[in-house]
C-alpha cells in the first residue's frame, strides 16, 4: 500500500519497506552498514537485522528511505568532513547545525560548511568562501564589544586575562540576549568539547 492515512491527510509513502529496500538504498548512498546506521541513528545490529530478515520494516526509517530514494544527494549534503584544521566551531540555531567553521589560526585558513539553505541562519550569510578577516569579524559579532564599559570587570568575571573572542565564546557559547544562535567549539587533539 502506498498511501499512509493520517489525521485527515494522505501521503504517498509506503507503510513498510523490506531489507532488500534498505540494502538497495544503502548501496545507492554508497554507505557501509556502519555508516548507514550512524546516518539513521540506528545500531549496526539493527541495520544487519533489517537486511538479513524478510520482515516488514515500519517506522520513521520508511519515510526517511522514501525521501532519500527521491533525493539521495541529501545524505551527501549532510556529511561532515574530517577536520584537518585545529579548531572547529559549530554555529547553531537552537539545536540545528547551521554552519560548521574549520579554522587553522596559525596559517589563517578558514573553511565554512553550511548545513542550512537560508542565508539568515548561516554564520557568514551569503558569503560561502569567508577569509580569516570575515571569521574574525564573525567572532567579534558573537561577543560583547571590545570597547564595552567596564570591559576589565567582565573579563575578570569570565576569568579571561585579555580580550580574545575565541576565549569569550568558549565561556559564553557566543550567546546573545536577543537571539537563539550559539557556538560550540572543538579543538583538534582535545577530547573535550567546549
């Protein structure tokens, strides 16, 4: 059956899929069972069971499979590349990843990866190739101003020795009173996420 009847609306989505459908989708996406499990938020054993048994598979994975069969490029669009830079910033709106910014401060290189289409939610707006100056400007936009009244008191309260936007964001997550954007910082070679 192709129609899923809900509360007054109907959708052209299968009610169930099979292990063969899962395997076909996984191959289309060029994913291993482990990668597909990570992508779907499932255990590897679950994917193995889906593919090896003849049972009908139901639940949210059916809708996800339907979407990905129609638009397989979505999976690649959501892929996070390995971080070969020393610093990674996750620019978030509430719990949505908007932009991932990889930075090598020594060589002053920046790579921005947008995971939303709306420029209003991206760290650098319509600029998809920011340079180090754009990055520095972005950081300062997520901090209190350099010329803030009683700056030294605020830095002391945060236990920061001098004005440094990265250090400030590590303490404040770049949160501003007037919006729901924030930043998570990861340092390469450091197991802790800030």
